[in-house]
C-alpha cells in the first residue's frame, strides 16, 4: 500500500464503512421496489421538517445519550451491560410508582420531579446491582444475566399494567392511566416539546462522567480492570468493587433515561416503554470504540434516524416498515467495526497500543472479557486455594 | 398411561425441536472455540427468509410441497451459515471481538427480518406435516411421545447422536475439541485450526438456520411481528452453557425449558387446580419462569454458589456432585488463535 499519510487513511476508513452501509441500505430499498431518495427525503422530513419534529429528535436523544454515557463506563471496565434495557425499564417502573402514589401539589412540582428522577435512578441501580452481583459474586456471565433480567422486568411491567395499575375503565394491556399532571415533566413550548431541564442534565452527566473517567483514580481503575483484570488486581485495585461501581453508575443513568420515557414521552407506563433505546446505546458506544467524547453527537444522529423512520410508514410513496432505521444503524456499526479490522490488517501499527475498545483489543484482555460462565471472582478464589 | 398426558409430552418434544437444533448447532460452534452470539437475530432472519422462499415457490407453483419445504429449509440454513461465517471471518481475518460482532449481528438480523418480512405477515404458507414412523410409532409410551412427529424432529434425534458420536468417538471430533481447548497444541499436531473453525462455525450456523426454519415452517408457522421466536436465541445460548457443551445434556436442557413453557402456558389458559380448588394468582407472572430457570441453571453450573454449597457436603459426595453440576467452557472459547 502506498498510503503513507495517516490522516488520509483515517478519513478514508471513516468514510468507507459509512458509504458501504448506505449503499447496502439503498440496495435493500431498491430490492423492495422503492426509491432510496424518497427514503432519504422521508427521514429528513420526519426528523427536521419543523421545530416539533426536531423536538422529537431531542426526545430520543435525551434517553439515548444517558444510556450511552452509562455504557461507556461499563465498557471501560470490560463489562457487557446488555441488561441496560432492563435497567431503563426498572427506572421507568420506579418513576411510575412514584408518579402514581406520591401526590404533591402543583406548586411542589419541581420537588416531585427531583424525587421521581432519584427514584428512577434507584430503580436502575437495583437492576444493575443484580446483574453485577450475579456476575461478580456468583459467576453468571453478565450478558446472560442481563438478558434474563431484561425479560423479567418486561413481564413485571405487563403484570403491573394489566393488574394492580390497570386503568379504572377499560383495563387492557395497553398502558396505565396518564399520570397526574404535577408528576409529568413540562415541555418547553408546544412548538418545541422537549424538557429543557433534562437536556441540561444530559450535558451535566456528560461532563461529570468525562471528568471522572479521565481525571480521577476511579477512571484509571476502571480502565485497568477493563484491560486486564489480573494485573489490576495485582496492582492493588479493588476489582470487584470497581466493576460493581461501573454497573451502578450505568444503572442510575439508564434508570433516569427510562423515567423520561414514561414521565415525558408517553405520560404513562406502557409495555416495552424503553423501546430498544438501551440496545441502541450499545450500538452507539460500539460504533465509537467506547470514546465518550463523540457520544452526544452520534446519539443525535441515531436519534434523528429513529425519529425520521416514523415517516417511512406514513409517506404514501414508501409505506415501509420503520425497522429500516434499525437496519441502517446496525449496518453502519457492523461495517465500522469490520473496517477497523481491515485497516489494522492493511496498516499495522508499529508499536501496538491496544485501545480499550471491545472491538479492537489485544488477545489478553479478550480472554478475560469473554469468560463465559466462569466468574472472575470465582477464578480468583480457585487460585487462592 | 393417560393418552392425553402422552400427547402433551409428544407436543413438548415437537415444540422443543427448534431449541434443540439451535443449541446443538451452537454447541458445535463453541466446541471449535467460536462464540456465535447472534442466535436471537439469526434464528429470526433464517425463519422469515426460509418462510418467504417456501411461500414464493408455492405461489409460483414451481415445486411440489416437499420441494417448497426443502427450498425453505435450504435458504434458512444458508442464511444461518452466512451470518456465522461473517463472525468467524471478522474474528480470524479481521481480529475483531466475536462478542461485539455477534451482538451487532443479533440486532441487525432481527431488524432485517422485520423489514424484509413486512410483506409476509400473517399469511398462510407451506407447512411440514407429521409423519408417524411405521413400526416405532406403535411402541407403547415412547411411540406416542417420540415417533409421531415430523421429519425435523427425527432429524434432531439423529443430530444429537451424530454430534455426540463425532465429538467423542472419532479422530475428527478429537481435533474439533482440541481447537476449542488448546488450539496451539492442535496446530502443533497438524490441525488446520483456522480452516476448521470456519467449517464448524458455518456448520453450527447452518443448524441455527435449520432451527429458524423449524419455527416458521412448523412450530410457529408463518411470520408475525414481533416475531414469535423472540428471546429463544438467548435461551438456546444459555442451554449450551447449562448443557456443559455436551450434546445429550444440551438436548435435555432444551426439553426442560420447553416443558416448563408448556406447563406455564397451560396454566395461563386453563387455570390452576389443586385438590379441586381453583388457585387464583396473576398468571402473567408465570412468563418469568423460563428466565428465572435460565438464571438459576447458570448459577448452578457456573461455579460461585455451587462451590460454596459443596463445601458443606461430605468429601465423597463433593467430587461427584461437582462433576455433575459444573460445566466448564472450552478453554479457548471466544479467543483468537494467532501464530506469532
């Protein structure tokens, strides 16, 4: 290869996967007999036509950014927090409980909102703690623990909606009654239906987590645990506590994200209220090789595609399933990951500095990461014996 | 024995079959040291494309019914194999993490299935029919349970024994286990580690695809959104761990899960009676049972808790019980093999 310019290589390997994934998506659209340009137009109209639509983008961006920021923390510690979807849902459940049973006057709405968000964070943390405890104490791989706990909380929410919390009239599995007005988060303006306080909260969370990861000992410990559990332990890092703290931080953020869905987006609790945003957050973070800096931006792009995709079904020339949005996002992440590999194979780095990414890392940390069915705590115990 | 009870057992064997085939496929893949995490997505995509192929052939009238079924199965197996190969390729050639690529493919394949399946929602298509094996189906008890099924179910029996025989009774199986446990040693003894990993990953993926076809052409005929088999891929992955990567135990696990599901769905439709009294209980919560069982079985086989409980047992029992309960993954599972 004659390409010697590293910046040029980087740009090419950034654009190539984007172009290819778009081309594949376009081919799919053509295959089902539609015009790709119509799709682009519909997505754009659906996301940016007016300020109300833009508000819709922000309403996906808020929860998506929150979970993605949380997932950067768990990925740093080498943990696959697939349970994030369930943690969102648990946050939504806790917030829904508070919204229905903590009845405060309209004048105390601000206090109530803070209470509800704290409850939601607590809910997410409880579910994250379970994943962490199963992984760290009992050796259940966090991927499977997370998947099972996701399913559990979904069943619980359906039970609550069709049982104790069902609407007084016409109880069905569709959702609870709308929450009392003081509990709902207010919108900035009817033309821009977004809760500004939550936008600010996302930014605060971003800055705090950024500082914690890059400026504190805790951030360093997370990295050490994520890269090599054994050597972190030998260096005196409390690995179990560090892993658990990562789960808890992510759980709290996911819980708040979940509460936004029920306290603002829907105004009531519905089955699957988390709406796959947790999984989408995993994609965002994988796409970025767990670099926090670009999370808000990529989350915004993903949120725009998601918002725009609702128009795919309505637009008369299209009538396409909105899952095309997921296909585009999935393709993009897949090709970005694959092309990182292509780049490394074609242009090997002289002094390989293994990045902490789960998608591009040295063999050693990988063995640790995919320690199926055998908890790390367990390994250590076995060694002491 | 009560014939109705036997029929129920028979239907459990029937509905368990996709889980059995998918977990057996994943067992083969993981024995070779590769994790195909995409099961939940690849099952769905294979199911919808298999159904779409069979249905299209039916509408075009180019094949007879067995031909349509065979085409559907072939397409589904191809889809499963291709997804699996992509994971193997990204790990072996591009040095990507198998779990990351597998997870992305899980979501991508599921969304692709919804997108491509939109036009095939709730339409009737060809289905695999029952075929009672002449002499065997007349056997008392097991005849009804095992031998009044369809060909895919019989295929799953054959697969179980074939995979067991290959793994533990042949030289090729020894190599297969070696490349999943100690690829360096296997390489030193002349095994072509990478090439074999491609083969076995593709084979396992093809079986996952077959399981997808078993859903859409038999157990949950047709296609609907959200897909009827959602979540089963994850259960199959957990069953492989529960089964300790041993075909017989894996199949046992799949039947256990299917039985639990049958019981809970039966209670949800018919209610629960104990000593003639109807028990009232929010039956929706029974849907948690498969997932609770998943956590509990992983807890038991994964060490931590079991080890602690074993400490209180007498020495003589300890060892046997540990061998019975614990299951350790192939040592090189999820790792890359590279010659330095």
